[in-house]
C-alpha cells in the first residue's frame, strides 16, 4: 500500500486497568509498517509502553491532540484476527482489560531474532510400534473426533481413559488427520517435565513440523516459533499453558492432555485457565477440542455426562495389560518414612534390575526446623510460613518468595543446640533411601534438581537409560510418563493434602494418587502400587484400590450439590492486600459491605477472612469468596463495586480471580 494511502491513526490498547482504546498518530515513517495485531511502543503519560494495535483509521477524534506512535515492534504483525477475538472473549470473561489480556497472549519479552531453529536433544524412550493396532474403544474415539475435523465444524470431546489406555495414540492419529487436511494442531501439556517424552513421540510421527513452546525458552526463541507458525512452517505446537496462544495457521484441533491439572491456571492476572481459553479458541477457529484425562476435573466429568460435550471412553489398556494391584499400608503407630512392605518391594525391584517410582509431594529435606527445648520455629520474615530446610546447601528457604538464610548453629531464642528437623521432603527421602538401599541408584526430580532449560531432560535421561533404578520426586513424576519397565510405585504420605481447608482437597489427592499408580503395569511384568497413609479409612482409598474414578467422582459430586461448589455454582475470589494488616482488614471489610449492600441474588459472600497464607512477600492478605450463580454482568459489577469501595484507601491492592483454583 502506498504510504499516502495508509491509515494515519492507530487505535491501541495498553496493559493498564483502563478499559478503553487510545488513538495515536502514525508518523509517515511507520505508515507502511503498522497493522492490526502488531505491537508498538507509544508514549503514555511520562513513560513509554508496549501496546497492541486493534484498529486503524483515517479520521482522528475531534478536539484531541494526538501523540505520535514511537516504534513498531512487529512487522508483519504476530497477533491474528482470531487471537484478538479470543482475547476479547477472555477480557469479558475474566473482567480484565483487552490490553492486560493481550500482554498475557504476547508479552513484550517475546521479541528479537533467534539464531535459527534450535535442535533439541532427542531422548531415547521405550520403543513402541509406530502404528500400534487400535483397540475398539480407540477406533470409536478416533472416528468421532475425525468427523467434525473433516467438516471444519467445532466440536468438544472428553477423552476419558484409564491410565495406559492409549489416549496419546488417539491424539496422534487425530492430528495426523488434521495435517492431511491441511490443518494445524496445538497440544497442551501441564508439566514441563512431561514435554521430553511427548515431544519424542510426536516428532517420531510428524518430524520437523513439531515445535515445543514453554516458559524456559528465551524471548527470541519464542518469537521464532510465533513467526514459523505464522508462515506455516510449524504445524504442530506442543507446550505448557501459554502455547494455547501460538498462531498456528488453519488451526484444526487443540488437545489438552491431563485437562484437570491445576497448572493450566495462571496465578497472575488475568488469571486465565488455559483449558477455558482452549475452548474459546477452538470455537473461534471452528476447530475440534479434545480434553484428555484418566481423572478429568469434576466440572468436565459432569458436563460430559449431561451432554455438554461428547464423552469418549477408553476402558481398558491395550495388548491385554492389566491395572496394577494397589496395596494401602496403614502407617499409624509406625516409625520411619518407609514401610517394611515398600522397602521389601524396592529391594526386589533393584535386584531384578527393574525400575521404581516414588512420589512424595514435598520438596526439601525437612518441612521446618524446630528447637527441641523452647519450641522456636524459623518463619519467613516476609510470609506467614515456616522456612524449609535444604540439607545440601545447609540453608532455610521460603518456597513462596524465595527468601533464604543459613541454618543457625544454635537456637536464636534460647541458645540451645538442640535443633531438630521436623517432617520430610524429597531431599530427605533421597538420603534415607540411599542409606537403606545402598545398592540402589536413585534419581530425584523436583524443582530443585530440574532448574534450567534442560533440567528435566537430564534427570529423565539418567532414569530412561538405566543408569538409575529409582526415580523419586514431587507431582511432576506422577503424570503422563510411559515407561513399561516401571514395576513398582510407592506413594509416601498419600493423605498429605486431604485435610487442607479446600473443597477440592479430596479430588486433588485422589487424582494425584490415581495418576501415580497408573505409571506401572504397562509392561509384560505387570506392576504393584504401595500407598502409605495415616488415614486408610478415607473413602478415596476404597476407590483407589479398584481404580474406580467414576465411583469416586459420583460420591464427590454429591457432596457439593447443597453447598453449591463447582460444578454446581460459580466462584470468584477477591483478595485485598497491604503491608499493614489493619489496613488490609479494614479495606476488605469495606469491600464486603459494598457487595453485601448491592446484593447478588442467591450468591453467598464468604468472609472477609485472612487468606490461608495471610502474609506473602511482605503483604497481608484478606479474602472474600463469592459463591453462586455469577453471570458476566454480576462479575463485572463485583469488580466495579470493589474498586469503588477501595477508592479512598491508600497503599492497598486488590486482585480478583474468576474460577479460582488456589484458595490459599
């Protein structure tokens, strides 16, 4: 287009809590470069900000002196029209401005020139047939998914299959059909730890058209993937939460594996859930959405049973593989971390040169350090939580704000030398296991051992190659991994988390144990699961022994009906914070009064109350939980009234979370 004919003005949205467009003059030098969907640098007050062009115009607002746009970041633009539409849907649903949402879609850090496409080291995973024979359930599921895909019609499916039932093969065949039709695909995976094996299987099938997208890539590497997706070079993108935004051309299918996983929820604003966004994007692009899980969220489970999306069941494992035996060990009255039953099985596994997986959902050596004489416990000075002891560094660490300090030699309160380590985590577990089974070769997989871009690959490579016999770790070892030679699963403190003050506590604990149990029994040697607990009478263990997710889900749903917790009601969480505890409490009370006076039908206001972790990073936190039927207008009104109530409070911050996952 001739520069003289190019639009002279650009409407830009900014990542600020002001829900409006700002019009800027496009200087002649930029008129051939500016387009809808590109990022630009603009003056805003006394600073410069990255904004997003959402419209171009030839006329300017009357009576307004416009500022010049300063620079163009993307030429050509990276954000497509479909992505802008998805962002607008997110803005309405999560009650955040379009600029704030677009910052989450394409952050300012995603820029620069990568040095070319990086070759990723391919790990050697267990051999599988390139095209294994499908079970009847798999074939039925595949036919159902392919039908709307071939007709370019939107459809949503819940692929609910027991662990090891071949969900990934259904994903692969569905994506293969999408590629045959000239369409692209996005596969969302909850944990970065799962990406190496998933990538290996997808690249075996689809080659160089597959790219991996996650938070540990540099801004330039992410920028390169966006560009290659837009020019059609990249047709399949695998990644964690933010991969849902990659602009794959002619997007035909989105797969969300382990759709129930909490890590799909972003904890910073706009607090979006990638599963919800995947629904929006599949609908916008007339694509197919496949949510897959052995333990679907109760929301998805109920929706599929009531016809809101098509339920596809995979009830058995292929090739005659059976579900492993689950043994629940009562740890009441016992000493030590490992039961005799688990140690005996571990010894046998090591002797037979097989593999074992141990799940312990706590990092560190000990939960906290305590003085035996006076009871002193060292707390984080910025958060209301005790510091976790890490023995290798001999340091106490806060896992919320990152504060660290050296372990004192004596109690700072009474001067006693009797400092004892209370509780245990993965680091202590590793040390105990090495002492008890010196012949065992142990690999630990948690946030501390997987730092860096290739941290997960290094740990997994040792385990897969046979240089390690036992892989122990946090929840990242419990999901998605497929190793036929794992014959034993040990779950330590299986009831940890059951008694959290959260209505989802039993659901989270059950699905973690169920998923971990499913890592074994996938080979000819079968498998066994040892579950250690101090609450063996809890109803979840009855269903765990039988691998009965449906039975557990039905009982759990029944407990939520009268209380109107999801999926029988909506949730919205308001959090008010301040460096002053009294100011936070006063401000939150003002919000509660304003919301109570307005009335929201049958919705309940719970609070105000201190957050479970009432102080994080030096700020005291008070919360109000709104529960009931909340449509878009009610959510918008809640935010509006809350802001008005806080207008006269200084140094107070408010956040709101639609469909909160973490109530802490």
